């Protein structure tokens, strides 16, 4: 069911008009910024103070360029990432197909369980698995309606709660200007190299970055005239992402450092909420738990809405039904809804039986290789003749994509060694 949102619009010219159009980039960034990123920033802040302010900024810049590359590919060519991968060879299309099926099964359980954990901490009126099922089904129903505007509004509310609460909490623990400024100087203390890479690599990035083109399409952004607006959209999104991650770093550095408390997983965020409640009163505990839940559920909703586009496009590409001038994939297509159901219902099995070791190993191996896959895809596609000369990569995007390829490959290889070593 298409709405007025999908009809091509005239691109804004002034900066203020561009700001009024901001939306899809924030959805992408907020989907990528989940509880794992919050935990990473808190952990590294607890261990190393504000040393890695610079790393958060670098991570936001790298992810902005990746996001901009996906958007520029779509707006400059009218083609989706699946079209691009197919032009690179069947191996690329096949890789995504295998990855999406395995990733979706495990992520569906993980995202619902994390959202349920936060809700259960606030309202322990039913088992964790029951809250997980409710979160999955509500997400399913919201996305099933096929109304992007409703989805974006819900996401905006969740993002607002998440950002305002976490950033507001950080304001309680602001470091001195000197300490904070010292974090802008690149340094890597002993024993921090992998944490630093994980912080840079984890700032606002998931498979949903590849969904950006579909969200641009849903907004009616089409053609090269929208590239400038898309860049503004991305800059706003990843500036907010950097501020959010910096807030986590400050909370770790100023509140947890020296306490001996370890925040290593989602359970640790509940512990942190209890500590904040003990220090500042029960309302503070509730606010932090609400922010925890918003971070988790915005990621779930972003994936529930965005990744099915990729899968539906994959099905069209494999079946060779996608032709020039044909309508783009939509939320009402059978393949879109089939993948939405795949994210929602089969993973419920894992709520009872846990995550099978073999599946986690395969998922981990594929997941470790997705971001380098995206980086090399943008490096190849945006230097190809498929893109007009004016919108091909200049030296800066090429340098960033090469850097991303090296960094993500190193992280991926390290992950694989951890899995199979």
C-alpha cells in the first residue's frame, strides 16, 4: 500500500528546508545504536576514562561515509544495494542471501530478548519469554501495516527518549573541560587496542545501513537532486550518534570508574539502573530503564522494517523479475512479509531452548564479515561506470572505505579466530 510519502518530491534548496526533511538517516543510525554500543562506550569509559573521545568521533565519521555511500549509490543510479551486489557477481548476492536467513533467525531472538529484559526490569509481572514474544508481535504488527510515516514517528519518539535520557544522565557527571579536551588527542593505552577498534567499528552500524536506500524511497527522495539533502540527513544522524555514544563514555568514566562494577552485558545495564536509582532516587532508575528499553526496541523496529526490504529485493533479483522501470520493493510484497514473519516467529523457539552453539558459530562468522563486505562493495560500485562521473568517489570516500575495509577485516579475522581458534 503506497502513500503520498512515496511519490517523488522536489528536493529542498536551503539548509533550513533540508533540516526539515531529516529522518531516514536518524532511523538508520538509531537502529545501529543499540544496547551493545551503549555497553561498549560505558565499559571503555569505566576502564580508560575520556581517553577515547577521539575514537567515537572517528567512528561516527566512518559510519557517516558508509551511510552516505549507500544513499549516494541509490540516488545517483536509482539502483538498490542488491542491484549493486548482483552486478558484482552471483557470489555477492548469494552471500547476502545466506547471511540474511541465518542472521535474521538469531537476531530475531536476541533483539526481542533484550527489549524484554528492560521491560521485565520495570514490570516483572510476567516471564521474560512472554515479554519477548509481546515485543516481537507488536513490532510485527506495526511494520505489517506498511505505513512508513507511522513507523518513522514511532522511531522518532523512541530515539528522543533514548537520546534525551542518556545524554541527560551524562550531564550529571560532566568531566572537566580539560579532561574532556584531552580525549580529543589520539592515544591507545596498553591493553586497549581491540576495545578501541570495537568502539570505532560499533558506532551506529549494522546490516540496516544497506536498507538506507529503501527508506529514502519511502520518503519520496529520488534522483541526484536529493544527494545534498541526504548528506545533511546523514550528518545530523551521526552527529547525534556521536553525542549519544560520548554520553555513555562519560557515564562510565565519571560514575563507574573505581567502583569495581563490571557492565559487560545487558544485565549490567540493569545493574547500572539500580546504582543510579540508589544515588539519585527511584525516578532516575526508571528513566534509565526506559532509555535502555528505547535503545533496544528502536533497534528491533528498525531491523523489522528495514531488512525485509533487502530480502524482498534479493528474491526479486534471484528470480530476475526486477526490470528497469518496475516499481521498487514495498512492505506489502509476499517476500517482505515472509521475512518479517521469519524475524518474528521462528526465533521464539530460542526463547525456550537458548541459542544452539552451531548456529551461533555460523552467525558469528558471517556477521564478522558483513561490514568489510559493505565497505568493499561501496569501494567497487561507487568507482564504477554505473555512477556518473560527478558522483563517483573522490579521494576522501575512497580513503575512508579502504580504511573501513582494513579495520573491519582485522576485526572480522580476530572474531573468526576467537570462534574457531
